[in-house]
C-alpha cells in the first residue's frame, strides 16, 4: 500500500487544525483585550463623574514614612 497520500492528507489536516486554533486564539485574545479596555474606560469615566459630583480633586493615596 502506498502510504504517501494518506500521510500527506493527515499532515495537511493537522496543519489546518493548528492554523485555525492559532487564528482563533489571536482573535479571542484581541477581543478580550478590547473588552477589558472598554471596562477600564467606563470605570475611569465613572470615577471622573463621581469626583465632579462630590466636588473633590483626584483621589490620591498618602503614605506615611
């Protein structure tokens, strides 16, 4: 039996699966980053509005030495 066509088909399938997984992983990573960035921007906007409502400046931490 000639094994070359079978091995070639299996190698092509494996390469296709790996390429798809890498592409999906990159897309998920990019979407997750965008989602967290959006949450950070929304939180920053909320902090700004709260400071304006309270009439205070930026909140800072003071450390005693």
